C-alpha cells in the first residue's frame, strides 16, 4: 500500500496502557514513539472518565499525535471455547455460530460480545475458536479511549496480534507465550488454526533471572502437557514474546532446561526486522504487542477478532423503501398463508382428533422410551474414551495454581454431576483466586461458596467448601 498512515496501538490490562504510535510508510512499519501509562487504581465504571482524561494528558505530554487506535485486551478479560462449525456459507454460518455462542458460556448471552477465530469452509466441517468478552468491559475501554480524545477503530485481543506472526505451514503443533511482568498469555496452534488461548498468573520472583527462568520452565512444561494431543510427540516448539526486557540469556536458559522435548525461539526478533522497533532503543520490548496491534489493521487487513465490529450478532441495515416493500410482501404472504392454514385445519379436524387420541394412548410408552434414552446417554458419557468424571477432575485441577498455597482435601461428585469440593488455603486471597477461576470456567455452573473459616487449633490456615454442577465441555 502506497502512502503513509499513523495509528496508535493500545495494549490495555488491569495495570495500565502500553501505547505505541506506529507510522506505516509504503507498507513498512516503524515505531515513532512508545510509552506506558499506569493506572492509579483499578478500572471501574466510576473512574473510567477520570483515567481517560489523565491518559489524554499522558499522550499530549509524550507527543503522541495519532487520533486513531487499535485496542488490545488481555486474555484475562475474555473466555474461549473451541467449537465445530458446520459447512455453510458466511451468512448462514454466522447464524449457526450465534446459536452455539449463546449456549457455550454460563454467562447471559446479552452480557457478552462474541466473535470467532479460524477458517471456515462451505464444503466440510471445520473447527473455530469462539471468543467472548464482557460487554461492560468493552464499553468501559471504549469510554476510556474516547475520554482520551482518541477514536477506536477496533477492539481485539493483544495476544492474537502476536499470533499472526506464527508460521502456518506444517502439521506440527506450535505454541506461543506472551510474557508480562505479573502474568503470561499462552496459546496453542495447529496448522495455522488457533486452538486455545489462556491467561497464566505468575508469582513474583524479586527480579532474579534464575528464579524467573525456573518459573517459566515449570509453567511451559505444565501448559504444554495439558494442551498437547494424545497422538502428539516431542519436540514441541514455543515462540516467546518478552515484553519485560528480561536478560538476553533468557531464551538460551529456557532451551537448556527444556531440551530436548521443548524448543524455545525468540518472537521479538521475528517482529523487529519488519521495523517494529523504537527509534531510541531498538531492543526495547515493552511496546511489541502494542505495535503488533497496529499491523493487524493496516491497509485492507482487519483483526481476526474485533469486539467493536463482531461478525456474530451483527445487525444488518437496509433502506426504508426496501424494508417497506418486504413488509408489504410479508403481510400479503401472511394473510394468504393464514387463510390456507385455517381452511386446511377445518377440513381435517376429524383426523386431528383421531391422531390426538392415538398420541394420548402412546404417551406412557414415549415417556418410558425417553427415560431409557436418557439413561443410555448418561451411561455412555461415563464409559467413553473421555469419561466425564475425569474431565471434571481435570477442569478443577486447572483452577488450582501450581504454588502450594491452596489445596483440595476431598471431592464428592454425584450421578447428576453435582459436586462439592473441600480444601484448605494459607490465606483468603489464594482461595478466592481458585473460586474465581472455577466460576469463569464454562464447564461449571451454580458455583457457590458454602463456607470459608479458620481451620482451628494453632493453624492459621483457612478451610473452605464449594459446591458446583459440572455440565461438561460442549
């Protein structure tokens, strides 16, 4: 694309905004300026305008001039689910995915904005990653950026901007890791298709390189083990995007500890040759994700996911005349159809009475057959190659952190998939992190805390009990 355009990339999370102003000239990007604006307090509906005005002052003080922005959200603010998309055209497929999206998550569909990532086909079934963000959060982010005097072009996920750089060829499964100061974002990809995307909290290491490396090593081993498929064998390849300016030897240390099963490559070096480097310090990694966001919307491109203009739930508009014409046609068709139905119904009243009597006699047999089908379906789900109770244990295990600050002591699961979990924690914060993780998991519904109390005696530990219903991964 000829010409020059300048856009803002804004990678936003609960701690603040990383901004990068990227100038794209004849298709070649270059970071003109970059910086980080830290939130004084957590973003909420009461302070969003105030934070937006302070962010506006920050942009002016640091000489950001572009008024158009591409916003990226952290994976902590979204939920995902891989679903099967039937073969269909674009319009019909959006309708089908809209129905699946409303059933995929435990939250009310009106509270979420849906989009999907992945290729679809008109001739065969395909798999896509359904991604949802809370409407309230998207509205707050838009209000924040509007208060800063910047126009939002699209709202996507920051990690997806980096995922565009992963190669698509080959059958080998690939992984990506986006490193932030207090968390990471991990995703898996197969044949160019994004299969999973998740938030990974990271405990503090006091800035020690060795401790940081050990923590990342154990996290990668656990994440790849949980996301790898049964027919997949090492070596696994992970592309790491470091925005924390960790020491230059991080990649080498990770490769040394993870070899030969896992190979780590530096994702920053893949982006830097394209011009994504700051003019003052080309090695500054902080603005990588913010700059990569801009490249998702350069020219005719658009982000693969856009919560501001989602493909699922998008309303179509038409002219007044066309609407009036179709309304008149629909009215005529409706009147004619009603007349035909009434005439046909009058002529077949006797048949309706006969069939109603037969159905009434068969009602007991139908009820018994339905009960049998329900029993067989329930039994097959527990004797299949992927038993439901094992999947329940796996989903609960994913909710617990790797650090031994909270643990389970007992688990009960009934035939109706209603369960209770009892455990202990060293403090209340650790327990609430596990509780929030279970609530955010679409595999569970009706998650409730029964009690949280002192364990008793001289122990300072907390004892907790949680009830839930496991509805499985649909």
